[in-house]
C-alpha cells in the first residue's frame, strides 16, 4: 500500500496542520502529572494518528496505542486502559498513551466509561493523547473538561496535489497535472484516500452529493453503460456496501426470474473480485469493479424494474429500531466493524438474520461476549429474537 510506503518519517514531512502539530509538541513538553489529556479532533485522513506516532518518536516516548471503541465499559477500560496509564515503559522511561476513536464510545457513557477516562487521565503517570473524527459527538463534548482540544483540518488542495505528484514521480506514473488535480479533488481533503485513489486509479468523488439510494437507482435507470458507470462512481460509501445495496435492490425487484438470475450471476462475479481484493489487499483491482458492474449487471437489469430504498428490510424492523434505537444501533455498529460493513448496512441487511440466530441461547451468549456487551443486551436480544421469529412465521 502506498499509504504505508510513503508514510512521513518525521513531522516535517507531513502535509498541512503545521499549527496543530506544533501545539501537540508544545503540550507534550509542558505536560505534568495530573494535567489534562490532549484531544485531537478532525476528519479522517488529516494526520492525527501519524502525528501522534511521530511526536512520540521525536520526544523519545514509548507509544502505547489503544482503541477506545474496543473497550466500551468501565470494567474493560479499567483493564486495558487503566493499567497502561498507571505504568511506565519497560525501560523505566515515560510512555505516551494514545487512546484512539473516543467518539466510538457512543451509547456507553451510562456504564461509566467517560467518567473512568476522565479520572484515569488525572491519575496517569504518562501523558495521554486522544483522537476523534467527530468533534460534535456527545462523548467528545463530555470529555471537554479533562482535555486540551487541538483541531486538525483538511490540508490545502495544492499541498495534496504536490504530495500526489511526488508519489507519482517516484512510482513512475505518467499522470498530467490535471489528472493529479482530479484525484486530489476527489479525496476532498483526505490525504490517505487521495493516495489510495492514485494507486487504484479511481477518480470517484469522495463527497459526491448523491445518496446511496440515488446512486444505485441512477445506475438502474441509466440509458447506457457510461451513465451506469458514472452512477456507480458517485456512490458515497465503500465498495462492499455498494455491492450490498445493489444486491438488496436486485433480490427484492419484481422482474422476471431469468433476468434476476443473470443479474445475480453478474453480482457474484463482482463479489469474487471484491473478495480477492480484500484478502490480498490489492486495492489496484478496485478500478475494475465498477466497469464489471456497469457492463455485466447493467446489461442484465439496466432497463428499470429494480429500486433501492434505505428502509427496505425483510420485515418490520423499523418499529424496533425506533423503540430500541440505542441498543440496536450499538449492536449494529460493533458487529458491523467485525464483518467490515457500516452500521446502516448491518441494520438493514444483517440484523434481521442475527435476531433469528439469537433465538439459540448458546449463540446469543457467545455473540454478546464477543462484542463485549453488558448482560442486559443478552436479555434484549432474547426478547427481540422471539419477536423476529414470530414475525417471520406470519
């Protein structure tokens, strides 16, 4: 991966956010036990994690990296985070504790996670740095009194273009300034995404205005393959989610079974390619995914008859989502990360089948334990499994 190959080796090599990087270094130099944690907030791909790694190296600190979203309750945080904050490095020196994705604690503050972090920061024998993508999340706001906030912003377009041009020259790419500019614009300030786009050859816009349903339906409504390809490249989510949404539309469409079979065969071939990409991490193959769909799938089902809506679920799960939104979304978010899909995708496609599986007590117990959920989630899933089973028999 070029993102790893060309990861900056020093803070001076980084693109953008010079002021934020300087603030973090100054904070580290002035930190004293009992002081606040540094909280880095800003969009993905703006260099928060890289800055922490390089700052630790520059200051001679041993980096201890933890993920808040993997330790959601007070008990789990106490075990994983508390020990790190109360210890020094193996060689007796100071450590730098890096707690990433603190906005991933959503829905868990009632179990004492936020209060525990704030107390642990005050007691920590090493400086603590936290990072979050969403500066407006409730968890980030609750951490405010225990943190010194440092804002990371999207780098200037010209800086991204210069970085991409440099990488292109080193890799022997023959890309024009205009092509480099298009890739930089497509990433919308996410340098990591820009480098991935450059390597894979995908010019799709990261912040296209089309929603998932608009993109998929525009694909089915396209009058030719070029229009179908443009619609696919306007999809706002990840490739795996795109395949999932198209599959949803195809399987629920009321078209002739032969046409549906042809469409599913085309989707199957694309899914095989996606699987190879994921297993081998050969992201360059992504450039072939949309053309495959535009050619094979659009020919099979591109003259209408299939529609996609975000609320389409196998049964009336929407009522449950409204009534028990917090628990269902917690589960969907955690389980989605395990299987590589979004919270929305897991709710719409996987949750109904998960609830049926949770009718088995052994499976339910293992599932709850695997996600680190509280015991009351076991009771909740048992109740929902019963409702899902009754609904499925109607």
